[in-house]
C-alpha cells in the first residue's frame, strides 16, 4: 500500500515538474497574446531557432556556455526587433486574423533560417544536468525524480517571478498591461504600441530560448521541437490565453494529468496516451469553460 | 513652437472617409480659441467622434482617412503624426465610453497617462497629488481595480489619466454618456475647473446639448457630417431652432435640422 502511494507521488511529482516545461513554452504564447490578441504560431519556430543558435554558437564557434546563451538571447531580441519592424508595423491596422496568418509565415521563415545557418542534423545539448533521478531524493524520500525536471521547475519559477516583477513595477510593464487591457485607449494617451510590441516579442524570444534549452537537453535539439511547442495549445486552453499564472498552472495540470493517465489508464488503450490525452482534456475545457481557468471571461451581448 | 494666432485648433473643410468609401464627414470647419471650451453637438452618427478622431489622428486605426481639407493644431498642420506624437505635442483625446484599463488599479490608470513624459518617481507623485485635488473621489479609491468602479468614477479616471499627459488641449468624446444628472454636473464642474485653472483648451463632443452649452464658450451643431449651425453658447441656447430640436422644447414630434431649414425656406417663399 505504502509502495503504491509512493509510486503515485512519484508519477505526480514527475508529471508536475515535466509540466513546467510546457508552462515555459506556453509563457511565450501568453506574452504575445496579451499585447496583440494573436496566437503566435511562430512560437515553436522561435524555440527551435533560438536553441539551435545557442548550440551553434557553442559547438561550431566554441563560445563558452554563458556567453553563447547571452549571444542567443541577444539574437532573439534582434529577431523581435525585425519582427516588429518588418511584420507587425506594416500590419498595424490590419485585423487580428491577418496578424495570425503572418505569424504562421514568420514561423516558416525562422525554421528555414535556422536550418540554413546551422544545418539539419540533430544536435545534443549538454547543460551539465543529467536527465536521471537525483540520488539524494531517491535515498531520503524514496522518489525517483529527474534532475532536469527539478531544474526546469526552478527555471520556470525564476522566469515567472522575473516577468511578474517586470510587469508590476516597471514603466514599460505598466504600458504592456495597459495595452493588454485596451490598445486603443493606450495609444490615445501616448503609449507607443511599437515599444510594447518590441518588448513582448523580445521577451517571448528569450522565454523561447530558455524553454528550448530545457527541451533540447531532454529530447535533442531538432526540428521536432517546433511541433512539441504546440503542446502548449492545450495548456493555454486550460489556463487561459492571457494569463501568466494560467500558463503555469495549465502546464502543471497537463503535465500531471498526462502522466497519471498514462500510468493508470494507458494500459487499457495500449499505452502512449500522453500524446493525445491533453487534447481531450482541452476539448472538455472548450466545451464547459472556454475562457480557461484564469482567462478573462468572454462577455458578448446578444 | 510659437503660435501667435488666437486659435489652438483650426479645422478647415475636412472630409473624412472610412475604408476609402464611406463618407463620414462631408464638410466640417471649426475653430477652438486658446483657453476656451468649444462644444460639438449632434445626434448619434452625426460625425462628432469622427471629427475628434481626425484631430487626434486616431482615425487610421479605424481605417479612416482625412481625404480633403486641413487641420491645424498650435500653428502646425496635422498630417502624418501618430497618436502618440500628438500626445507629445499636448493634444490628448478622452475616448468615448471611458475605456479605462479594467485590470489596473485607479492609480495605475492615472499614472499610465504620464507614459509619454520622462518623469521621476517623485515628479509622478507630485503630479498625482495635483490631479487628485481635482478628482477627490478617485483618491479614496486609488487602490481599487478600475473595472469595479462606477461609471462616473471611470469617466473621472479617463479624464485624470489624460491630464497626466499635461495636455494643452483635451478632446472629450461624450464624457457624460450614461451618467446620472448629478454626476453629469460633477464631471462638467471638473472640466470647467481644468479649463480655468490649468488653462487647457477643450473640444467637447456631446449629445447632452443643454448642459454642454451651459459649460462652453462656443458651440457647433453638426448633422450627417456637416456643420449646420454655430455660434456662442449663449446665442445657441436662446436659438429657437436649437431649442426645438435639441432641448426638447418642441410642440411637434422629432425633426432634424434639415426639416427645420426646409420649413423656414417654405415659409419665406410663401411670405
């Protein structure tokens, strides 16, 4: 009995920590959705682009780890700058659907650029953190929990606290929250939308880099990262598209639920249900609580 | 930017189209003298908001465009400026329907108005205190989320937020929409105070003709995108046609301005 409970705990904690990796990807989506009410389809490509560049800097140019990370982060700011200038500004007064389509195109451009610059083979990313159980926890709590999962959890927590402080206490953060509430009113009092766009795209780029590092260390830096990022979709549907806490909690729920379902119900379906179980959960949310757990309630007058 | 002319805003014969097709303003000319309050009156769809948005350059975001005529603000032509540039030049619009940032606190809303200015924390607090002297109600509610304040308070937030940008000129779009008469009076008192004490020139779009004229120096009445009548606030308040059409002192049913003018010309002819 005790063993079974311990096993359940292990599945749960492992799932929650793995969920923070989804949260990290979802964070990038939320940032952009807040500012432009658009689902950024290129977020997955940004994850791939940023982490491939990071690997490239380290492995092809022998740039040390920290410097390579800073360079890659800087590169993502440049990508944000170019996106604002070349894609968003010309579409300033276009409809949200047009911007949505533009992000799909942007995704292809980023994927292509990344592979043109750094090649198409799968790269190994060694963060110096193994994807194996931490001995100390295994000995003392009898839980087998991966060191990489714990790191991802910590990194996600730091990112969230950082973003929270940025939004709550800085001038540009205030500007972003104002734009998220009412872009028209924000521009009527002189908040320049282009600065806000630049901020969110750069921040989303850096978040993509961090998420990419975590995923890359686990699954290898490869093209599949682009699709993996779409796992963030059910996370956002559950958490709410415009809420940072929602992205975090949505990620945790998806992580925990998919692992628990896989272990306890998976055998009845022949296993491998974690690939689709989150989407089923998302469908239930769409049916019964379409704004998600933390999203703004959608009110329409009929 | 030296401007010796007596008008801070001079709109000459503008025509505005949306989507290059829909003609919203046919021919609107109006002047706002420095330090004065000018009312722009008319029914729904007359073109009041469009006129204000043409001035603040917010038309572009609604796919509207000034296709003819000119707008001069503080001696310079308004042409390719962005809304945030206009705010930098001291022209701030308070949009119709208040448009507060619902998830921000009252105080954060007001502070956001100072975004375009480079102020230190201390300066911002000083400005805030000054603003609160006009909006005493808001000081009590400074920590509440704006979405949970009343309609009147939200209107005050919107005006206070605009004042944080230190405007030379305010464009107010229907500031009393949906407010109880007592609040209407309170809002207008504040507007009047800002005008006299801070020297802000004001262009005010209103449907509330009576109150608006009583608190203005000059008035324009527009209908279907054209200026139908203008004059000092006093003369408009005493004008029989205005009385009949907009102040509800009418013997017959509702009419529009063109009907009245037609009737008059018929009368003249029959005489």
